[in-house]
């Protein structure tokens, strides 16, 4: 698979992160550093993500991911520990023409993150 290197302007763009664990937290922090607006979809949050929620830095949907979560999104990251859930994020993103990164699964990703 060949990739084209690119930098995205995420300033004030909605990015959806499915998952609430350590990996999701790392991705969320990187997206916040880039100026993105973040929607995290996960029944549970890590302590760090809970802190970001309390500070109003992220929007949190406390439930499993559904297709409607991508409405208005610029890109999505699937960072759950459930391959089926990550696959759903990927398929829905492709349907809605939203770039999707499935953490640790480049074969189910339309972009990768170094």
C-alpha cells in the first residue's frame, strides 16, 4: 500500500474518536493540540479523558458508537479494543466519505498516523 504524506488543518473541525481508553486519550490529545473539536463516543472514559470532559475540552457520548456519530465530522479515529466496533466505524466513515484511521489496523484505515 502506498501513502501520500499530508498535513491536515483541523482547526475547529469536528473529529470523532470511538473509544475511551489510553490509546483513544492519546489520539484525543493530539487532535486537541491541532485545534480540533472532539466528540468521544464510548461507554467509559479513562481518567485523562474524564478530566478533559470536565474541563469542557471534549464532547462525550456515553454509549457505543453508531453511524449518526459521524454526522458533521471531518475525520474519525477508531480506538476501541473491539475489532467489530472498529470495523463499524471504518465502514460508516467510508459510506459517509469521512477519512478513518483504525488504530493498529492500516488495512481498515483510509489514512494512517505516524
